[in-house]
């Protein structure tokens, strides 16, 4: 198939793309995907992450009303809600990224009530070798490799006590497809159910590289977020039961896969 260019901030381009493609399935994975960026550019974040979904579902309503639509919701929806978080946890985002994702999540429900097939996957952190180095796990692995090769001396970090639930992106893609192809539209949490602190993650990554993280790191105030979520740890029991999703990778196995890929690339 051919690529049809579109921009989630440009209504006419999205309408045109959906009208030309008349898709059976639409996966909205486009987003400003970094929380720190969202603090610096809240308007752009809302345009892409919030209104972008509206543009897609409205285009589908007009030009592909039978399409199944998947919205990439996020664990950032939960914000300060206590862990573990599931589909019934309060949605209390604490940053512009989460607020924009919540706007889209609620818009999805509104269009579903109007008869469109819209499902949301509330995905916790998931990474692969393709993830950018603005994301903490990939950033730490790249830094450990550079320090080991003598290309840098120290790595700047932000708040290291926060805990996150990390999974393997290919397994989450399987869950996403299962969500959209379920017998009815549904919102489901995808998560491993295990969280790890940023400090423990960093210590593990650097120890695998034969380094002491504490000796080669420093806190950069520019990387400390104005508001921080203490722990995101998902309960995906509903997805495991309803769509048969069963993630295997632990966070340590994710690290091992990423470190192997990074070494192979050097």
C-alpha cells in the first residue's frame, strides 16, 4: 500500500487521508510522547494528543463509519491515583501530556456512545530498540555504553525515586491488536503488574555494563519535572481474562534485550 501523509494538528489533512484510505482499522499512535516536552509545549501537546483523536474519529464518522478505531491511551491518565491502577481507578493526570491524553480518552467514549467502534488501550511504559533516547531506559543504556567507551564521563538524571511498570513493546502491540479485534469496543489496561524505581533500574543497567551508577551520575534540575507521579503499576487482569493477553517479558529481560540490541548496533 501507499503512504498518505497527514498531520494530527491539521483537520483537512486527516479528513483527506481517511477519505482516500477508507480504512477498516485505524490505530491512533501519533502523539507528543514525552512528558517533559509537554510541560514546555502544553498547547502543542493538547493539539496533537487531545484534538488529534477528535480529528480522526470525526473523519471516520464522515468517511469510514464502519472502521474500528484504536486510541493509544496512557498510564499517565491515572496521575496520582494509588497503585496498582486498573480500569476503575480515578483518572487524575498531573501533567499536560496526561491531561491531553485524558481529553482524547473521554472523546473516544463520546464517539463510542454515538455508535462508532472506538477502543482504548491504557498502556503502561513499553519500550523497544526503536524507542528514542529521550525515554529513560534507552537513555541509560546509551549513557552506560558511552561511558564504558570513554565517550562521556557522567550522565545527567532527574528524579530517581519514581517507580514505573516497564514492558516489551512487541508484546504490547499484540495486546493492542487483540483489543481492537475483540467482539465489542473496550477500554483495557495493558501492564506487567511489576514496577521498578528509576534508581534500581539505573543501578541494574550500569552494573550490567560493569559501572557504578552512583559514581557517574548527577541530578540535573532541568530534568526534574514540576510534578512527579510516585508509582505507576498496572493491573491488567481484565485484559488477560478478556482478550487472552499474557506478557512474558520482565523489566530485566527488557533491559537485556535492549542492551543486546545496543551492543549489536555499535
